């Protein structure tokens, strides 16, 4: 029996990238495209803060069509539903009847995704589900996944981790209270290389900024960029607080149920906005 055709929920980070690798290796799905929600006002991936330019370079490296769902800021429920409905029509036009997600262990998130897809007659595939995250993090690294931390929650992880490479050294430095894959929103990544890409994406570091309680490290794609090396802590950028309207956009606040959600609502496709109302993460 052939694997179902599917579109991958692409957040720009390591989990969705490795979900693609594993879906292919295990024969779980024939992935025919990737789907991402972005903040149209700031041209960045929701929550992660990854530049749209880098997102499009990722899609090129994947060799897959990108379904970019730009959401206005702010975004009403009606507008959100309209844009997502159009996106799902595009998914169907690709012949896909499943979505692939990089979720790891949050039961409420999985249940929400499945609930949202069921009326559409679509199934959900979770290639990484239930794997111990300490082992999974090292499997990603061993497989050649190269990623950088682009968003850090300083309530759980020091701001100096922003911009660091996701590698064995970083795992060794993580506090015991932080999930090795950042599944509870402690940090988020942007992937630059790995077996799912045709070629590595060269980048250079932009600013590191503090915004709305989160630290963002900007990665700028550059055709001529040299491989990005980790900077010693003494030479690393000091997070600054930008003026209003500067990079990156404020994170949407989680709405307490049953109030309507806006752009951060947990939809079935956007890894960057998938938390139920009691949580808020990318």
C-alpha cells in the first residue's frame, strides 16, 4: 500500500524538519508541500520570528512548494478562518489528504489538530510522537540537522542562548528544567541544513532583540555568507529593547477560553501558533 500524500506543517525549525526526514524514512507519507502561517505585517514566521526570506530559501532547499498563509496583524477570527480555508483548498489541490506535524508529546495539541482536520476528511501524521526528547535531540544532531536558536523565553532559558547552534554543547548547557527539544516553548529554532535540504542555507547574524518578554536572534540569508560560527559569550550581542515597530512583532497573547483566539489560535497547520488557550508558544 502506498503512503498517503501529505503536506507538512512547516514552522522553519528543527522538529518539522526532522519530522519530514522520518516520515520519508519510515514510509509514513509522500510529502508534496509545506505550509506555514506568517505575520504579513512583519514578513516573519509566526512566533519563531524567522524572516520570510529565510523561509522561502528553506522551501527552495526542500524542493517542495510552499503554501504561505500570510495573516494580517491584528487578525480577526473571520479573517483567519477565511485564509486558512483557502490554504486548505490548496492542500487538497496538491492531492494531499493528510498533514504531517512535528509535535512530540503535548496531548492537547495533538487532539486539537486531529479535531480540526477531521471535518475536512483529512488525517494527521506525527512521525516523532512519544520519543524521549533527550534521545530525539541527539538523533536530530546525528542525522545532520543544523539549526540555530532564534527565539528564547528568558523565563526558562538565559538570553545568551539566542543565536546558538543546536548541538551537543548546547544540550549539555541546558538547565535540567528545559526540555532538550524546547517542546514546552523554552526556545525555537530555524533550520539551515540537513538531509531534507538540497544544500545548506548560508546566513549571517542580525540583531538580537528583546521584545514582549522574548529574546529573538535574527538570521539573515546571504548568498555569500561564510559558515556561521558560534561567538564567544564575551563577544555575543547584548539583547536590546527595540522601539515600537522594530523587529520582531510582539507575540500574540493567549486568550482565555472561551474568548475567541486571534492569530495565535491553535490551528491544524501552524506549528508556530498551536497551543491551546492556557498556553502560548510557537
